[in-house]
């Protein structure tokens, strides 16, 4: 299990900002989140950055119950 934090469009697609998701690696956590939240979330996730404990993450990195995996969609702003 890892703590999952979702921001912006990922939060909207999942319907929650935080969850605990099973998986021993970042990739397994993301796969479990795709299954849990469905195709709309999976589509958003394709364009997101993933961070583990405040650092950019790769799928092979291990996670445990105290680790946080954050999903950060691209953000656009205006002037």
C-alpha cells in the first residue's frame, strides 16, 4: 500500500484527493489506481507527472505504507 495524492484533473477524474492504493512499486500503484478509478482517470494519468516522496518517480521504484505517490497533471495558466 502507498498513500496516493491526486491533484487538479486527476483528482476530478478519480473523485478524491487522497487514497491508499495497493502495490509494491510505483507502476503497480498506478495500475491499481487505473483499475479503481476507471478509463477517464487512466486517460488523465497518461499526461501526468508522477512523484514519490517529493521526487520524480520511475515505475520500478518500490513503495511502502509510508510512501506518498503524487499524480500531477499539467497545469496551464493565463495572464
